[in-house]
């Protein structure tokens, strides 16, 4: 294999041959069978090729033939670099027995996650970016502890946002009269309060490098702060900051905020989806800013857009149908209040382990009678999709949810009924 200049046929005399140990590591990483060291070597090679405007030519057709081409790319949902096959009528294909004949093994957020694989809060520091390796690994060490898989993955940036919202209590609605008034000011204040309890790196609180408006990005305050903090940033961690934006819409690389021009980031904004289902705004978008080699400085790199109920109540939702379901649940909360029952609403962001395996209900309602003190828990499942993978996953997790409380399943026909709030209230009545 060779490193070649971009936009060439790969047959020129100035191509650079890759050392055999590096080629072997690259192959193992590409097919999903590599060690941690193979992965580091592959990512570093692809990153350097991308920065140096190079492509990678495969030698599976021999040294004299025009080679098949692999181009360096960035996979934002898995937060890593990867190789993309360059295919067209004018480009030769890899041999059928070549490991690069098929696309690289990568994780895709749009796949249905296995119901047997828990989604846990992210461990460690509130960070996404990693320090770039100082040099390219030429002889990877042997290591059999490789847990990479082709199963669906959730971007770490998404799980960090969920962790922040969970810590702030954004995913819960207290009984009427028991919490603050709904407002965007109060919602952001709760999140900033939670940020003071979380560290990005040892000794660096998230609260020192998080902003909740686009203006600090436009005025380059974010980058100036990062340059100042970078002087004392722990060497094992990459300097990075976060901007949390309330957005009315997202499209490609753009984040549309209500009081200014769109915010553009280096990679496509990610958001939850089920088989291509498009989810309307509003959103909370968490953007990570850090060093961008191609820009020779700091830049907003990646973003994850979490749909929320509205601009005053930052409860996360996974679909437009879930947003409608939450509206009906809030109607039930008011009805139950008039019947001396206080209702608390929870939107779990991570899986709960039951004796039968992990599950994550759409909503968990907890009611308490002000007259008797009696308590009741109701699990609400919003069945808004009808594709086979979605229904199969729900069929597995539904029995597990019964360990958490009584189960109420709502479908589109239920939610469109004006009496849906009454139905939920009746199911919750003590």
C-alpha cells in the first residue's frame, strides 16, 4: 500500500510505501479485528493523510496497475477517522478477496440498538476529544482486548448531553407547584448548576468551559478561553469546550438559533432517528469545540441535537410522537392534581437493569395521593413506529418494564383522541 497525492491515479513515482507492520495493523483495524494499538495506528495514519491531502492506494492489483483508492474521512457519530472506498466507473475495484473490497466496519447510530445491550451513562470525564498521538505506531503491540463491534452505537457526545441533562433534572417534571416555573432561563440555570459538579479533565470543571449562547462562538470568546485554559490543561487530556444551544432547527452542518445567524460546525449535526424518521425542533444542541488541525486552531467540531418538549421545558423526546405523548401526560397531571393526586413525570435517559435484562421506558409516572399517601408507578410506552426492527425490540423490553410498574401502551390513535389525558389519568388513579 502507498500514500499518494490526492486527485491522482496513484501510479506516480512519488508515492510513499507503507511499512508492512503498519499495513497489517491497518487491515486488522479496517475489518474490525484489530487491537487498541492497531486502532490507534490506523486512526493516526488516516488523520495524517487527511491533513496532508493524501489518499491511500491499495496494492491488491499489483505494483504496475492503477490502484484502487481509499480516502480519509471522519465518522462523526462514532467520533473517529475511517477509510472510505473511492468508487466510480473510472476507478478500479479492489480484488474480491482483498480486505478493502467491502466498506469498513464502523458503528452506525441509525441502526436499531440491541435491547440486550444496556445504554449506560458515560464513565470518566466530560470529554469527547482525545489528544492526537505524537507519532505513528510502526509495530503495534499484541493485545487481545478488543471490544469493537458492528452493533449500533450512540455517540459519546449524545451520552454526555444526556448525563448533563440527567444531573440537572431536565428529564423530570415535578408535581404541579413543587418545582420552579417553566422558563428557558430556569432550564439553562439548572444545567449550568449541574456543570459545576462535573469535570472535563482533572481539576477543570465543565462550568469553566461551557456556554449557553452562540455569541461567545461568534466573538471567539470560546477559543480565547480554551487557549488560556490549555496552558494548564492536563497533558493526558485534550483541551475542549462545550456550547449548549437552544435551536429551532438543524440542517446538515448548520444549527438554527432563534436570535442570530445559523451556527456552522465542521461535521454534520447528529440527532436521534429510527429508520430515517425525521424529528422536528426545538432541540438542545451540544457542540464540542477543540483543536482542528485543518483549520490550524480551535473550531466547533461536532454537535448532537436532542429534541426537547419546548423552549420552557427541556424534557428530552425521541420523536414527534413522544412529544405529543408528553403533552397528554401533562394534561393528565393537571387532571390528577384536581383529584388530590400529585404526579411526577420522568423521562429515563439511560437503561435500568431488571431481573430479565435492561430496559428504558419512554416515560415513568409516579403518583401520590395527598389524602392517603398511597403511591403508584405507571410505565408509559409510546408506540409511535411500526417497522419490524422497532417492534421486535419493544417485544423484548416490554416484559422487563413490568418489573418497574404497571404498563400503559399508547399508540397514535390513542394520542389523537382528545380524551387521551383522561385515559392516562384513569390508569394512574389510586
